[in-house]
C-alpha cells in the first residue's frame, strides 16, 4: 500500500470514528477488482478506498448533498480539480460548503502531463507531494491546434467540431454544468434533434458559459466519444480571463467572477431584464 493511500484511509477512519462526517464519497475497489465511486458509511469499508484511476467526483458530491438530509455531512476523497470544482459550485450557491470536507491528494507527474494540468494538487493536500504543473500551451497537442492565421484556425476547429453527435456527454460529465433548465436544450439557442449540430450555438455557447467557472479538469474531453479536443477550447477561454482580469476559477472562495453582474442594487431607472434571460420557458420572439 502506498503512503498516499494509507494517509487517506487513516484520515477517513478518524473522521468516521469521531462522527465529524456521516459518509465518505471515494473510489472503492470491489470484490470483482473493479474501482468505482461509492458512498461508504462503515469503518470496515475504508480498507477498500483507492485513488486511481482519475474519476471526477464533484458532481456526484453535489448530487449526494442535494439528495441527503440538511444535516448530512460528507467527506470527499478527491484530486485538486475536484476541490476547485466544489469551490466554484459553493460560490454559485449550489450547496453549503460547511457540509463538505475535502480529503485532497496530489496527482502524479504522469497524470498531470496527461491532463495538461497547471495545478495538479489541492490547495492543502492531505496526502502526496506537490509537483509543478505543466504549461498546456507548450504541449504539442494544444499548440498544433493554434497555428496558422484566423481562417486556418477557424477551418480546423470547424472540422473538429463537425464530428459532434450531440450526445451531451460533455455537458453531463462537466462538474460545473448544473444549470436548470439548460440552455443547450432550449430551441431558442440550440435546435434539438439536429445532427450535426450548428457550430456556434452549441459549442461556443457552452464554452462562453463556462469561461469563468471551468477548472480545466478535462472531464468534457474525457467523455467525448468522437475525440474533440474540448479542453483546449476551455483553456483558451481561461487564459483570456486570466490575462484581462487576473482571475482563475476555483482558487478564491471570497472573490466573485468578474463576469457576474448584479442588477438587484444598482439597476438603471426604467431598466428591466427581458424575460428570456430568466427562463427558457418564457415566450421568445423568432
């Protein structure tokens, strides 16, 4: 057993024994030698906790909290990208952050390079050694997509995105995609049951919508069945936000996104938001 796993299991045992959490969301190796997410409640299950393979748990954690009673407290054994996703969800008032305890561990060099991860570690790792992140734009997998003039880049991306079968795998896998109703299912923005989907309405609306919340976990790209390099698209959005506003999603719990606007306190006289900005069920002009 590695020291990393030993530390995670030991801390999990401590939290359950002390009654500080009611359950632990983690990866578990079952009797068939299959590793998958599970919510555990008993001390005897802790010995089966694992940390690989990579599995994004933030969305499962949110669903667990929402489906549990108001006093339920959850520990999540996760990587840095999950910790950052949970922070963003809490900032957007999706759950009470005091109900979740993060048992964070660092990623290996191999994992960081595979994920093009800038920060392959949680803010305060419980287990593992921090390693330096990678520069995704120096990686040939990314730089190859960004060469040439605007026309060549547009043609390249149009070709890549034309593979899309609109399975919604990217949306479903993304830990931040939790909006209800989803604009990608609103006929005003994206016509349903049409494949291939139109380039701008689907992929670029999604990219812009996540530009200030994406934590670059790569779940969208991992889930894509046709190999579209969706992470690169999100990395470009994140870089622009960093350059212009010195803002990076998932790092500062007390700082709002520079793209958020509040019309509650300083609305111009006579200003009223159109109905379609509030609900997809509102009537639309076509």
